[in-house]
């Protein structure tokens, strides 16, 4: 079963909302954006583009691949991760860093991202912005900014699609797996 | 990439398929990028053990593996022949049994006899990486060479590499030329008649003089080390003679410079034998790049191999 939660317009509004709340905080601090590959990078770039349009200010966007920091290396299903380069073309020491991912779920990805990020330096502050918080955390990590909060079960998937990455219209969909229907 | 089959050991280049080669070479790129950071380490192999088992002297390869393992946060034990019980007469299989009891996850092995890493691999659950066995193979050297050529030539297909020197005794020549051939890079050999094997000419061109080398217009000149320690058989009259005939001197260097060719060497170099001081300073030398890429490729190899004593087995 597939249910569309957000379409292109809602996503655009959501990104506008994220941008507003991010710049409303700590206006005096030097801020940089870091997106987690792949869709976190797209989200960060969209927020940066919105801010460029509204405020004529550039916010640098870096990318982080956290495959080497995952806590499930060697487990089945993740046997051959294709590694990507991380590109942080700026110093993060003393900066306010906003991390972006499209969905927060167990929190383990963000834990790995925090560990990866601090290997690049010591930011003054790290915050987390996501499009969807689907609950079911396994680690005490919460987003500072989110657009949508969904109550989900472990048998569901939340999929965020961006036109840049997925060759289709922007959307957030909730998919239920078969096993739940049979149950 | 999920279509890759789990592989326990890396023993040679011949048994690798193209998707595996591509996987290792493309993963090595982000590993190399880590070296630019102040923290060069990632936690991927935390709690795993790498055993460096070197039956032949090697500083460069063993330290390259050691650095690679450290940068993946693995623990490393160095087991060298002069300090091990091998000198006390322990057999290879008894040594393996001891190693098995130590529960290493990865064993990196160099041995003067071809095939020893393969035997060790059959008798242990650890992943075995061949770091050079006799005249047989040196697969991580080949992978780092391929990475180096691909950095300079992203369109590497059809590029030309001439390997110069002692082909016969060189596991580097064997593994590297096999890998280059698999990747569609053309390979030629040039060296003393006594040091170029006759049976390896199936896909390899043999060049007979420096003139033929220059006429072939190679993109890379790959000099091999003259293995002074293996010259018991009098394969060439003298070091001076070798240098005169096959060494990269100023005149030959000028020709390379005109062609824009790159220079590679697996190290360590013998200055005044296969290469001159001047050639060591050549602006298109990739020798240091090879060392750096060696660490990245070895990280990618350790990251790729799956020991049998892993979480799920």
C-alpha cells in the first residue's frame, strides 16, 4: 500500500519553512550546511537556494558520506557499500553547522554523521534539520528542525523523492510492506 | 553493487572479475580523500585484528598495510620472520594453527615461495591478503598502479604502458600487466633478453630498444627495480652495463619529457641503476603518488574482504 503524504507544493512550502526557522536562530553565528548523501545534500542545497533568493546571502553546502562510520558494518544487507567522497570545502572549526537528512528514523545514521563530522574539526554548534521525523528512535538524538512528523511502524517505509535525485516529481510517500497486510 | 559475491581472500589478480576491480578502485578514492583531513582515521574496522606476516624483508609494503589498517581503526600485529618461531623450525602449518588460535580477522602475508598465501588462506577463517609471493603475484601493487594510472588518465582504455627491466623475477610485472590488460590498458615489455620471459607474450608486446619504446609512444614508463638480491644467475654482465642499456638517463628522460609521458616505479629505487638522480626529480614522476595510493587501495581491500569469523557466520 502506497500513500502520498506530500506533493511538490507541500515540499516547497516545507523547505521555505525550514529555511525560515534555521535563520531565525543564532543570527550572529557563522553558519555552514552539511548534507548527508544523497538526499540530505539535495535538501541542504534547496534550503540554501531559498535563502539565497530571499536574503541574497550564500550559505556554503558540504556533503558527508557516512558509510565508514556506520555501526552495522559487516552485517548482511550492507556487505558492499559503494563509498562516496565527502566534500567539506570549508573549515568547520568554530562554525555553526546544520546537518541535513531527508528522514530521521532510528537515529543511527545521525550518530554516525556526528562522529564523521567531528573528525573534520570542532564546530561551535551542530544542529539537525530533516524533512520527515518518522519516530521509532533507537538512540537519543532529536532533530532541531523538521517539517513533518509521522507516526509509523517498523514495517512501513517513508520515501522522500526529489526531482534532482530520482527523475520524478518531489514527493513524500508512506509504503506499507506486504507482511503487515497479511498479518 | 550488491551483485558482488563475498570474497574471503585476495591472492592474485587473475581470479578477480571486472566488477570487483571496479569496486575496489572506486572505493579507494574516498579513502584517499581522508588523508587530507587532520584526523585520517575512520572507525570502520574497530575491534578487528590485522596480522602482518612477512617472511621476506619489506619495509614499504608492510608499513603501507600497517598504516592502512590503523586508518581503519584495526589493531595490527607485526610478525616478522627474524623474530618469529619460524627460525626455531616451526612448520608453516603449525604457524597457521597458532595464528588461527589468535583469531585474527585479516592476515597479510609475504613469502619467498609462490603459493604460500593460498595455502594459508585454505587453512584459516581469516581473510588472507597476498603481499607478494615469490615470482607469482603482488595484487595490491597492481591495484595501486591501476589507481595511479586512472588518476592521470580518467579515460584509461587504450593508454600505453611500457614496463622496463627485470620482468622475469618480477611479481609486480606479472600482476600489474595482468590487471592493466583486464582494464584495457596496452602493455609492452622492454628489458634484457635473459630477463624477459618468453611465454608471456600472448597479450603483451615486446620492445627491443629505447628507440622502439619511444616510437610506440607510451603514456607511462614503468621502471622495475633491478633486484640485486636475485642476480645470482648472471643475467646481465654488470650494473654499469645495465644502466647504460636500460637505465633512465638524461637523454632518455628528455625524450620522455617531449612526449609528456609519466614515470612510475614500485620502489625502492636503485639510483644509478635503473634510474638517475635527475630522473627521480622528473616533474611527471608518479612514484610518491603510488605510495599514497598504496595505502588507499589497501584500505579499500581490507574494507572489501569478508573474513569467515565475521558477525554473521
